C-alpha cells in the first residue's frame, strides 16, 4: 500500500510539473499581440522564433528595392519600426529559439526593429538562442533580472525610459550595451558577464549599480557617462578595463576610484 501511495504522489507531482512547464508556440504569442491582447506566461517553454518586429508581415507591404519616398516618409535609413503596445510578461520561461526586436534583413535592405510602449518583463528567463534588442525603446518598466543569455545578445542603442532591472542576470557570450541610454537608476547587482562586456558610450542618467557584478573577461566602459550614484562595491573584472574618456559625475574613472576607495 505504501508503494502504491508513493507512486500516486510521484505521478501527481510529475503531472503538476509537466503542466507547469507547458510549451507555447511563438506564433500564438505574436497573434495575441497583433490582436491587441496582453501576454503573460510563467514556467513556460517558448518554441519558434519570437519576432517582435513582424518582419515577414511588414515585407508584404514594402517595395522590393530600397525606397524612402512613400513608405517611410523620407526615412532614408530604411528602418521599419514596429510598436508593441500591449503588456508582455514572461517569468521563469525558456526561449528555445531567437527572440528578435532587431533584424537587419540583407535580402530586402531594410532593418526591422521593435519598440515597447508598455511593460516588458523577462524575469528569470533563459534565452537559449539570440536575444536582439538593438535600437529598441522601452517606455515602461522593464525587467530582465535573473535572466540568462546563452547566445548572442545586444542592447546596443537601446533606450530605457522607466525602471529597468538586470539584477543577477547572466551573459554567457559578449554582452553589448554600447550607446544604450538609461533614464533611471539601473541595477546590474550580482550580474555575471562570462565574456567581454561592452558599455562604450553608454549613458546612465540617474545612477547605476554594478555591486557584486563579475566580469570574467574585459570590461569596456570607454566614453561611458554616469550621472548619479555609481556603485561598484565588490565588482570584479578578470582582465582589462578600458576607461578612456569615461566620466563619473564629471570626474574621470581613475580619479573617481582614487577619491572613493
């Protein structure tokens, strides 16, 4: 009887786990967003490319050759922007394929990007493939805390208008925040950068925390500009720090370190 009871308990636990780790198609998520529905998933595995730019759909309405006169109203850069105007929330999810808010399409000559007007939550998620957010604008609260980026990732030129959190995030490949612009204080507390980290030209307009952050290789903060609190308590860098022309509240990086030991 005891063996039978234990078997039933194990079966119920396995069933509960299986249900909690449900699989969701990226195409279904994109359909909901297109229909104006907010999306919220927890403990889910997302399969298929999650293309927030809706590139395939946009291409149907674009000329085959690069033109800027009628489609983009004089936009000579050929950048096609998609606005995500619903809330999106992913907590403890696994993305098996690319998550794209930036696609430079060589065949058409256009570059497709996505901006997020509402909250964008990717808390404790695993990005097994690419996570591309180059040029994205995040207008509301954004959360990548506890996220793991296992492949290429970029937030180059990204703009964050509201609260943003990268606490305890892990970057297993090169992490690029070059030219990113943070309007509010951002935390990289406990973040782990396994490869090179690039914060060149990055602007922190209201402070940043790298407390307990671990940079296993090089850290490039050349031309980085910080206004407000700059917390690097117990920050560790494995190799070189390029801090040329870096400004911390108007001071050079070296002078800041000298005065804040």
